[in-house]
């Protein structure tokens, strides 16, 4: 169904997404406002409200469009003996990146967008949440977990990091190490 009104200006759209990314880095999600985005982008508030229902929808679209990127460490390389490193080392780098304030601010925006059920939520799952879950599960399976258990572990790890980002709870190396130990088969945990 064709939309009513003027078609979206690609130049204005990019300006809004870029402005949102810049303000998100400078002010955090909580300091991000539609008025501030419109002003920085050089467009009217009505333009922003015509195209997006909320600031989280703008951030979500910016992530989908690649204007805002989120860290996703590469899969661990197999060790010389062919074994796959455990989840702990991968989680340390991933958890550290995801809970940094600049990234946590984006995570909070994406969580808000997902809760609103915006059109970008499926795309964000397909581009980010799903691949992270698959990567965690693959590492756990390589470490000896059954596939079903690995999927549950992946959800638990992502949930723990999401709660940390949402509540601004600092995540230290000991916490990440404990999460990583969850990814070790019971025999290895002792």
C-alpha cells in the first residue's frame, strides 16, 4: 500500500540517522531527543515524527542501515590441537564490548525498539541477536554441549549481558569469567 504524503527524502533520512548516531555517542540513549535529532539533522520535528514513531525506532533503523555498528567478535580460531577455545575467552571480549557505555546505550535503544515491536526488530534479530546467539551456541557445542543445551546457554548469556546493559550494572572480568564457565561442560567445571 503506497504511503500518503510526500515521499521520504533519502538525504533527510541519512541526515536524521547520522544525527541520531552522533547524539547517541555524545549524550547516551537517555539524552537523545527527537528535537535534538531534528535540529542536528537540519530537518523539522514533524519530518522526524512523520517517518519514525520514536527515538528507539530511529536508532534501530540506524543500526539496520549500518550507520551505527555493534561489536561482534569473530568466532574463536581452533587451537593447534584442533580443540575450540571455550566460551570464556570469547565472552570476555564480547561482554566487555557490549557493556561499554557507548555500546550499552545502543543496546538499550534496541531493547526499547524490540519492546515496541517496530518493523526493524526482526531485522535486528536477523543481523545481530540471532548471529550472536548462534555463535555462542556453536562455541558451546564445540565444547561438548548438546545443541538444545547450547541454545539455552546462549539465551542465558545474552540475557545476562542485556540485564547488565539495561541496569547499567558494571561487568568486570570475574563476572565474564563466571559466565564463560557456564559454557564449559560440567566435568571441566569440577
